[in-house]
């Protein structure tokens, strides 16, 4: 058996909700609003014109600059978790309270204060505490 490939990049982040998760990255260059922007029953991004429109967040390492919108967005994240279709982890440039509370009550690992430009949709990403490991392909 071969050894696990070395990550392309390892970044240090600030922990919002501690945890470990690994999976394929789904990256948006624009903020995400969960209330009215993500369907809590399907995990599909529904916001018209959003770069991730019609894509599913379930099981992905969801990467976006920051959250936006109503405080009820926290409960949409919780609904995703209850329905077992939540992101595996959330990475932001700058966390804001709506997404942070949603991640905390939903037990979704979340970090911020990293340059998300290092991560591309399809990259394999591991969030482990304050470290974010990025591979170009699944190791």
C-alpha cells in the first residue's frame, strides 16, 4: 500500500467550532445566506444567481467568505444537520454570528481567518482543530 500524499497546503485558522472533518471542497467566492438561500430539506443552494445555485452542500467542506442574511439562517444549518445533509465542515474568511451559531448548535466543525483562495472546488480538504490541510486530489 502506498503512503498518503503530502498536502499541497497546510493553513492555520481560528477555531469557531472545534472538530475534525474531511471531504471534497465546495467553494463560493460570494457570501452564503442560509435562510432562503439553502433548502433545509435537500441541502441544495437555491439562491438565484448564486455561484453555487443548484449544488448540494451535503457532506462537503463548504468554503465561502462570510455569511449573510437573517438570524434564522442558523436554524437552517441545524435543519440540515437534523436531516443528515449538513456540510462536513465550514471554512470562512471572516466568520459572522449567524453561521457561527448554526455551526455550533449543529456540531459542524468551523474555522475562519484563512485565505480561502488557496482552496478550489474539488480539492480534498481536512479540517482538524485549527489546521486546514488541502490536497489537489483525494490522498
